[in-house]
C-alpha cells in the first residue's frame, strides 16, 4: 500500500478520507474502495446542489420580468376596457340628447314629418330605381358614365352596410320607433347608419362629377349632413353609428373615384341593354 511521509510519522494516504460506518450485512472490504467512492459521490452531490441553486438564482430575474410584463399587460387591458366603456357611455348619453323628435311627444316632435322626408330622400330603393330609370332614358355619354358608376356605388354600399350590420348586430336605440320606410331584416341593426354612408357617398360623387355651379355642390353636401343629423333626431341610430357611417361613405366615394370607369367602358356595359330595348 502506498505511504506518505509527514515529518517522522507515516500514515496511509486513505486515512485523510472519512470512513463510512460499516453496515450490517455488508462485508467490510480491506481496501478502502467503498469509502473513496462514497466520498466522491458525496462531493458530486454537493456540487450538483450548488449548481442547481445557482441556476435557480439566474432564472429568478427572468421570472420576475415575466410577471411584471403580465401585470403591465393586464393593466393595459383594464385601461383600454375602461376607456371603451366611458366612450360607450358618452355615446348613449349623446344619442339620448339628440333624439329630439323620436316620437310626437318629444320636445321637437313637430319636426318629425320633415325628418322622415329626409329619411325617404336618401333611402336605397328610390336611389336605385331612380338611377336605373335615368340610365334608360338619358342618352348622353357623359351622363351614362356618371349613372353607371353611381349605380355600381349604390350596389356596393348596400353590400358593405349589410355585411357590417350583420357582423356587429348592434341593436338600435331603445327609444327608436320601428316605423321606417321599406326595411328588411338586416335593418333591425344599428351600426353603421346606411343613410349616412349613402348620403356621404352620393353627395361627394355628384359634387365632384356634375358640372354645375358651386352653389349646387354646397347644397348637395348640406343635404347629406341633414340626412345624417335626421338619423339622430329620429332616434334611429347612435351617434357613433352616424359618425362612422359618414366616414365609411366618404371612403366608398374615394374608392369609387379612384377606380372610376371610363365612358368607353360604361357604354360597353350598357350597349347590350340598349340594343335589347331597341329591338
């Protein structure tokens, strides 16, 4: 067995390793192999525990950062939700104040017939039928081009508004009287105002494309504003329905103006109809 010298004393090199008590039932080996292995495994276990504690310490800051991010995200959601609720509450209050002729007993109930006349003046059915009749009776190329594009815009407006109404399904104001002219099932919903979208689109198209004096442009735009206001005064819509509806109508006008069909294209589209009518 190897020996080491320390001064005058000699001792086994394995004597520096703590001995493990002998267990009953296990033979005590003369070489200290068991003691060496046990000591090495104990050191490895201590090292592993130390490394795992260091790793946990390193992970703690990331966990706290994630918790902080979650808290910030929750605060943001709560603030946005609170803001939207305050906007909805203000919308309801303004809608109720604007409904000054929702019925005959309202503060300005005597204006209700005038508001209903404005309602009919921008209804989809009269505008569609009127455009088709003018398209069949007028023969100037520039007029036909305006009418064809206007007809496409009116059809597109009906599709867009019907889709949005079905998508949001917002109920109409509680004080609204369901005595509207020629409605369909989708008209039971409030957002957006179809009259506001149609009024804005038609007014901007006619003001841009019809070659008339500037006073007509002002009147047609003023008519669109009165139509939008009548939706609030009659209690048909919320304020946000009308505002967004007018904005959607202006966007529809911008799209239609950007993709305006030329006179040649419009004549090509209506020529089969004219040929069939003449025969």
